[in-house]
C-alpha cells in the first residue's frame, strides 16, 4: 500500500472552507460528545457522497463466497469476558457503564487505575428472548460482513461463565452461518488443567460441525502461550485426543516467544504463530518469524493488531495511529502468511479491539477489510468512493489524571510516544482535504488511492472534509474532544470514519 505525505497548504485567512469546518466543529460542540460520527456541511454533494451513505467502505468488498474460496484464512481472536452485553440492560445503566467504565465500579476494585476499561462494545438495544444468542449471532454477522472467516475463541476456563459463553457462541455461530469457523484456542496463561481434562474439553467442543478443521478433517488446536507447557505435555494432550476420543489434530501453537521454542515444538506442530507486537516500529520480526516457520515446513499464522493499552497492568504500546494496523497487514501480505489472526476482536481490557466499539465505531474493522481483500484475493481493491478516517488520542500522552495513582507507562522496546492526529484518505480521484484540529486549520491536496497525513494533536475536536470541484465528497468529525486535563488516563487511539455518518454510539 502506498503511504505518502500530502501536499500541504496553509489556509489563507478565514476561507469559506475553513469557516465551514469550524462550523462543523461548533455544531458538534453544541450537540455534545455522544451525537454521532459525522455531520454534513451545507451545500451540494456529488454522487460519491450519496453512494458513501449507502456503502460504508471506500471499495467494493468481494462476496463472502469469493473470499471463502481462498486458502488464506482470517480469524479474529474472541475474548469471552466482553460480549455485546453482560446483562441485557440499556447501555447507560448496564454492567459496562456501572462497573467497567467508572473508577468506582465493582466496589472500587479498579479505582487505582481509573476503571477496568476505556472502551466498550458499540451499545445494542436490549433484546427479548434468548438475548445472549441473538447478540452472538449479531457479532458473527458483523465479522462475516467484514470478510472474516471465523473466531479463534479464547478458552479461559473449562467450566463456569466463560465456558458457557464459548458453547453459546459456537451454537449461535452455527445457526447464523454454518460456514463461519470457530478455532479452539486454549489460554495457557489462564487454564490449569491436566492433559486428559483438556483433551476431553477439546473433544467436546471439536464435535461441533463449525469447529475449525483442515480439509483432511483434522481439528485445529491453537493454544495461546503454548510454551507455558513443554512440548511433551502437549504431545500427551494430542495423543489422548487421538486414542481416547478418536480426534486427529493439527496443532498450531501461538507463542509469546517463537524463536526460543520453535525447535522444541516443530515435531508436533502443523503451523506456528505469535501473539505479535503492538508498536509500529517493532514489526520487522514478523518477516523473521515467517521465514522460521517456512524453514521448519510449517504454516504461518500472522498476528495483525491495532494497538495495546492496559490500565490495569500499567503498560501501553505506541501504535502510531493506524501504522501498527497497516504495517502488520502489510507484513502478512508481503511475507506470504497462510492465515491471519486479528488480535483481538474484543479484548477491551487491553484496548486491542477490532470489533465496533463506542469510541471507534467501525473504523478499524473497515480499514482491516481493505487489507483482508488483498490478502485473500491477491489484488488490491479499487477505491471507488471517497472516505476519510481520523485517529487520535483524546489527551496528550504525558497528561496526568490527578486522582489516578497508578498510570500506564510505555512498554520497554515500544516506539517513543507521540501526540498526532492521522488523516487517512481513500480517494477515487485527487481531492482537496481541509482539516481542523482544535485551533489549527490546514488544507492538503491528496492524490488518488490511500494516503496518510499527520498533524499535531491539539485541544478540541478534529474535523476533515474532502472536496472536489467545490462539492463535498466525504467528511468526518471526531465525537470526543482532546483535553489536557483528563479525569482518567486514556492512551488508546480513538477512530472515526466518514463512511458511516449515521453511526451512533
């Protein structure tokens, strides 16, 4: 993907375009932070803007049938603690709102770091009947619409609520779309089971027709942090599956440290994977890992991530706006990955979510679909509708929350923190881009295709508008203002897309 710097021009005085953008921001300030993803400017629109209202992506995503005909597969890592709803209550009073997004939630156990989460699933209306299954079916539909082949489901426990959620999710996915795969991923950071018990649980889940299997019928077992147990322990699990349960397996371990364990696990493994990096300057090892897998004759599953910020663990990575997302996808494509795992679909405690969320809408999922189409078809989709994506933090990285004693710090090895707004454009033809970042106003000339421009973060809101021939083709306004005096530390990048102007939190 080409990623070039725009031709930048300072706006002369209070031009009509600059005034229009200031008016957009003013409208949003009056209406409030939770009003929507974008507002329309006065004046005529060309046909591309009308098309964008119907089609949220700047390109035409190939059909599900065509995408599924590819041997290259894309899974999204599903984290069971954070479904669309935990109690089927209205979003302003549900468990997320009462307990996870506030410092005093769950009897104050998260107060030291300002609350467990900084984001949540895009709110849904309470549902009648079997609402849990209805919500899982909705998540499957969302993933399928983005081109994803299945969920790699984190098995945190073999009993209790998270185990029950796995079973419900598998059944709902099968009912919604029998072709949607569920890859079993025992979480070895959490599980404490002996080989026989784990084998029995995997055999039970693997009996479902939508459990991910290779074409030869082998059940794929892909444990997270596989090196938590030695290769001999895993051999016992796989042997028990075969001899006691009649289940042949394809073992695709996910490592935190592949290099140190590749030789030990190679005799057992069908493929290799890693959990991956979240810093935009630390992606070069993906090529080395892909080559290592090839040398051992193994399938390579490439991790692709957006970002990582963990209030309860006191650590974050500098993702560089969307550079980590775009860079990790580029590696998957250029290094010839066989599969991709999006890490994660919905782990809001680590701020790694691709799933539509309150603070990001569909931004990261929509961007991912562009690369997914190239990964699975071999051809870059043609940009046919103008769309602009804005990403930025809502506070400078060094802003302090006065009443939060435990703050996140940059993970060792991460890129230096930066305070930037990224304007990422997908344009069918060259166009003018006018941007307001707080009190900063600038105009760029953007070429056709995919282009990125960085601006300094400023207090206030950000708006971007693309015009061609005096007509607006796409625009976006951030829903959340930047502040230098935050109530809590929040170092995730927020996103908004001009492709979904009607999306509401």
